[in-house]
C-alpha cells in the first residue's frame, strides 16, 4: 500500500492504521531475522544463543527493514517513523563488543527493543 504524502496531512486515521499495521508485523520480521543471525545452527531458544554484538544488531536492523515483503506492504514514510539502529546514539558503540541490554530511554532503535525482549523471553515485545 503506497500513500501520497498529502494523504498523511488530510487523513491522520490512515496514517495511524498504516503505522499500526507495520508495528504489528515488525516484531515478526525482526524475530525471524534475529533468530537466523543469533543461532549457531542448532534449534535453541534465543536466550541460549551466543551473546550478540552491536554489529549483529546493526545487521538484523538492516535485513529486517530491507525485507522485501515488509518494504512492499509498508510505505517508506511509515517505515521511516521507526527509530533505526543507524540513526541512534547506539550506532557509535564499538560494533564488535557485546550488546549492553541496560539502555533504557525513549529513543532506542526498535531492533534493540525487540531483540532484547526476545532475549528476555517476552512473548510480545513493546513497540511505541
């Protein structure tokens, strides 16, 4: 579904529906990508995997937001509303160091929040 920018100004309900739809799909996309990048090939739960690095998180972010299905279903303006790893203050971390799950503020990238929720065993990670 592709929306003209003028639609967002005239129909905020359409924007809200579009963002909600993307918010519901994004945890599934990120979860699928995260499992592929964090597991060592064995069937195991996410919290039994090796500790991810910031570079792994960056890769998960890139692959999730480049997912052809996700891109086709959600307008670029809607996808741009999510805080991405590369646009966050976390991108300045040493990419080869192990992730620090103790960050807790309003401007965290969605991939950080979702992968952390998966690692902690949350069934439905929050997206706001």
